[in-house]
C-alpha cells in the first residue's frame, strides 16, 4: 500500500523501514534453518554415521521450522504496515513466539542427543557379538573373534597413505592381520582393487588368501575378478552366507559411496587401537566381527582353490 510522503511523518517511515528489515531477518532465519536441515539430514549421517532415520527426521523438523519462519515473516510485515497506516501499534503474537521457541528448543535437544549417541557409538566401538545359525546371537570373548573394518576416504591419496601405514604396522608386528586391501569406487559404483597387503606386511597387486578373505567378506563378487576367484566360485556362496550371519553385509554394503576410496582389513580385535592410529585420515569407518573358526575355514578354502589354480 503506497502512502504519499506528505501524509506520513518521519517516525512512521522509520517504523516501516525497520519492519522491512525485520522481514528480511525472518527470511534469513528461514534460509539458515533450511541449511541446517540439509546438514543434519544428509551430510552429517554420511560423514559421521549413525541412525539414518533419526537424522532424516531432524532434517524434516528443521525444514518445517524454516517454512514457519518464511510464513510468519510476510504475515508480520503486512500486520505492522497495516497498523502504521491506521496510526496504531500491533504487538507480535505471543503464542507464535512461544511455539517457535518451543519447537526450536526441542529440535536442539534431539540434535544434541543424536550427536551424543553417535559419538558414544564411535568411542565404545562395535559390540562383541557373532551370530549362530541355531540360536540367533551368542556372546563371545574378544579372543574368539576378528574385526572386519572398512575405512572410507574422499581423497584416494589419503587412503593410500593410511594403507601404507597399516601395512608398515603389520610388518612391525603392531597389528596382527589376515590381510588388508586398498580399493576405489568410481562414479558408476564399480569397485577396483588397487593394492593388497598380507599378514607379514608385504604389499602387492596379487590377491592371496588373506586379501581374498577380506574381499570375499566385503563383496563376494569381487572374488570373481581375482586370480583366486577364478577357481573359487564355489566359495562365494559360503562368503555370502557368512556375511549375513555375522552382520558384515549390513554394516558394509553401503559403507563405500561412489567416487571414494576405502581400506578394508581383518585383524585381531585387541589391535583395534593400533588400527585406529593407522587409519587417521578416514572420514568414517564401519566395523563388524567374524569368529576365527569361520575365518580360518574360508581362508583355507581360498588357499585350496588357489593351489588348484596353480596346479
């Protein structure tokens, strides 16, 4: 509504200009809420891990908050402009202010809880459970299991650096490992083995039984692309079943996004701290467990298949 300058004093003009600035502030706050929604709902779970549905729910909550700010801004602008035109003052609706504040505080508390649970899960590490075909879950001691880990990297050079550090620690006896593999995943989702390391800390492009064990538990089809896999087709079904029984598939199937690199390793659970010290450049990691008896059986099958291929 246009008002002739002669019909409006300086105080009214300043009030309307301040009202316009306030409207822009509501809009900026709405944009900030949308940015937080994207960060919490999409970026944070991809980087830090955690319960996806919780972060998605938080993202939706911040989106609703942003829409509320965008909706209230023009409504308040219209209300103040109309009041100034009538020569009166209209206060902000206290109920709306209380509602926005309550909703914002609730989102903040849930966000803090989500971050706290994610940090606690990373600090405490994986639970020491394996799965039994007969009775579901049974508790096992650390001495009866091996950790299966995938560390994710956005920069392949950093993955190579950590892979080399892991192998050097294995060579020095700091890490007792069955094998470690450096892989990359292109934009089309194709995984390529770049380098492998064995239990003695020897590196190379050849996939032995130890590296084959790592690849088989990470993605059984990768075995078909290796020298071992050419003679180990019958073992792929065993690897697939073991991934389901141990929960490895659930942990690792979506761990490596397109356009990234990864270090995948199997090692003694007692060496988890040394492994963490080697893989310092990863953006996140996921760990599962496999019992030593199963790992030994699968590795022996790979060695047998490899020997048959060589013969």
